[in-house]
C-alpha cells in the first residue's frame, strides 16, 4: 500500500504537513489522564480525548510533532494506536494520520478502543479507511470505573456487539494494571480480563494485553483460561524471563517506543531473546514516543524510529526485520486487504 511515487520527507526538523496545521482555538477536548486510559464515555463516539500537556514527572512537554523519519525499506503495520486520543497543538484526522504514516512505510494500523466511546469510534473509523483494522475492549483501569457504577456487564455486552464487525480482529486492550489501580482494587480487573479472554475465544479473535506492573498475575490468568487464537503483549514491558516464556507459549511481543528508552535494558534483552516470528511493533500513540523524541506527541509515522532501534538491538538487517514484522502482524490480525470497507466479509 506504499506508493513508489510517494514524496520523500525533507531532512528538516519539520513534522509532516498533516501535523503542522495551525491549532484551532477553544473547542478541543479536555485533558484526560495520561498513558492509555481513563476517558469519559459521555464524550461520545469519536469526540476524542486529549493527552495531558505535562509528563509523568509533572513537567510540561514539548507539544510539537517530531520530524518524519526516512521511509522504511519495506512496509510495516502499527498494531496498536489510539487515533481518537489527541495530543500536540493540532487535531489530526484518521485519513491524514494514515497518509503521513504511509509515506514513511507504515501501511496501516490497528486502532484500539479502551472504553465504550473509543470502541465505538474504532468501529466508525474502520468504516472510513481500509488502512485500519480494529480492537475493542474495556481497559483494565476503565473496568474498575465501570464496575464501580455497576455498568461492567452492560459495557461488555456492547463490546461483544462491536467486536462482531469483520474488521475488528482483536479484543483489547484488556489485562491488568497495578500502576494506576491499587492491587487491593484489582478484583474487577481480574473479572474483566477473564471475560475478555472468553470473548476472544468465542469470537476467534486475537487478544491484546495491557500488562503494567502485573506480569505474574497476567501469566497466571492466561494459564488458567482457554487460549484465544493469538495472544499479544502490547507495549511489551517484560524482561528476558517473560520473553522466554512467550517464546515457549507462542505469545506475541509487541514493542513500542519504550524499547528505545535509556532505562529499557530489560526490554532490550527481551527483544534480543524474542523469537523472530513473535515480534511486533506499535506506537501506542499518542504515548510512548521513541527516543530521541521522548515526551513529544507520538503518531504512526514515527514507527520507523522504533523499527530502526529494534533492528540495531537485535543486530538484524532492517529490511528483513520489516518483512518479519509485517508477516507476523498479518498472521495475528489477518490481512488488511482485500475486504472493501462496508462489506461484511
Ligand atoms: Zn494503548
């Protein structure tokens, strides 16, 4: 899907044109709790949420988008992004985000829902652009929120209905998060994770796991429950030991920009150990922007920065790694082609 006539990006520090527009005043969505969760479904499908303008250290971040990297030699796919979650000084639409990605060799993406609003957005976006596949779920931190209101059952029923769309190819992101939710409050997360696992099995779809500070319990639940056709650890945060277990079990490891961070030696060890047929790449945009752009807004067009860092860590040929990444991604989610948008199989 990458056109050979696509213009090469300039060598300046400028973001792609889609990410350079002058901001519109006043009407943007409000700040939402960062890192991947905690939206308000009252915002409505596609209304979007905005990443905080301060980092986890409380300091303000640079809100301009990084420059476009050199295109990859072969196209890859971003298997985890949040196009409804805005960051930076501009709001970029679905098609514009995918255009910028396509010019640097990112042929498509998996748009991931975290709650009802973003899962509804996901299905609407799939109808708009054939470069997208989707995943829908209630994020573990949102599961606590829904359960607290007695609405988890209703929410999961709607997730199941949305998951019936033929271009929704995964249930996710689900899992456990002991960073934002206290371990004592984890019971709703456990229940929700098990029900998402059951849903993935019944529908025959892949499972995207959010595992933050919860490796042992995630693995324990995976071992207890029936296994879906594919299991993906999104933004893999484990070490060599977890990578060895993934190799044994055939679980996929999806690496994000965090693998390029200075403090990520354990993840780099995992990346070196990971079987080449189990490695995936993702942005988790607008979060987890790869080095040297850490803290700035992230988007699928920055995948080449992460892929080059991965090739260096693995001592792999860049083109071979790209070919592996694409083949692995399509093994998990199926082909992005050729089902035309709007057709039901
Ligand atoms: Zn995510």
